[in-house]
């Protein structure tokens, strides 16, 4: 089975899904900001920007769409490693189960493939911290803690694991920088925000890792057959 092909197919779907689904929301925001029909500002002395609720709904919709795509990306990445486990014919050893449970499947599979194929994830040209955050973001998205907000926020526990959160709302980042003196100070729970640019960056890292990993497995197989 061409595992890399199926990952590329999933990623291609994620890209086209985001591009197509984001159009109406992005267009609504643009029309509101430009004052175009049907969002022509009324003659009013109200200090609140016109169509603020509509703009907020469109912006939230774009963010939730990004959440869905990051979740699909994390799932595709997980399936990639699970399928390679199957293809190599060496199941994860029970001794690694505690690591999977405590540290998550990414670090668990890093230990597994290092053990069975001598593949070191730390040698990948991709940014492992971002790959870990993709997984963390998916977990936060799928398990929100509050019914009062549409968007998801990082927890203090999450932030203690991250050197610099990737999927952080720019407004929250400004507040963090303002209050940060001698180290991270998470007085404000940062909002997890997935923009088009952030999604593209995350996809690129998964693609980079997957291409490298495919080469490593191929080399391992070749060496196994020669042996």
C-alpha cells in the first residue's frame, strides 16, 4: 500500500474543503468591512460598529472551520503512523502502552519506530513541537471545557507544555507579551485560533514529516530485505 499517497489525498481534501467552505464567511466579513450590500451602514450615532454580530458570527465560523480542518489533519497524521505500524508487521509492544497513555500517541510512536526500525523522529526536518501542538489542539477542540464560548482556549496545563503556542489568537498574544516579564504568564487563557495561514503552516509540517518518514521506512525495508 502506498501510505504516503493516501495521506496526500486526505490533505488535498482538507485544503479544498477549507478553501471552498471559507468563502461565504470571508466574503461576509469583507462586505461588512467595506460597507457593501446587504451590509450598508445605517445613518446612526451608535458608537458600536454596524453589523458587529454578523461580523463576529462570520469570524467565529471561520475559526470553527479551522478547528474542523486541524482535527482532520491530526487524524490523518495519526492514521499515517498506525498504518505504517501495520505495514511493518510489528505491533506496538505492551511495554510502550504506559507511554502512549501518559505522553500521547505521537511520543508513543516515536519510541515504537525507534525501537523496531531505528527511526528517530528528532532527526526529521519538520518541527516536532508544532506536530505535538497539532495533536494537542485537536484534543482541546474535541474536548472543550465551557459551554459559554464557541471558541476553545488553551489550559494552563497546555501552556506549560508549549514553548510558544502556534494557534494563538493575535489579540491574546499581544496581552501575553504585555504582561510577560521574566517568563510566560498565562493570566489570560489564550484562545486557540486557526487561521488560513496557521492551517497552511500546520499542513506543511505534517507533509514534511510524512515525506521524510516514508524515506526512512523505505530505507529500513531495503536494509531488512538485504539482510
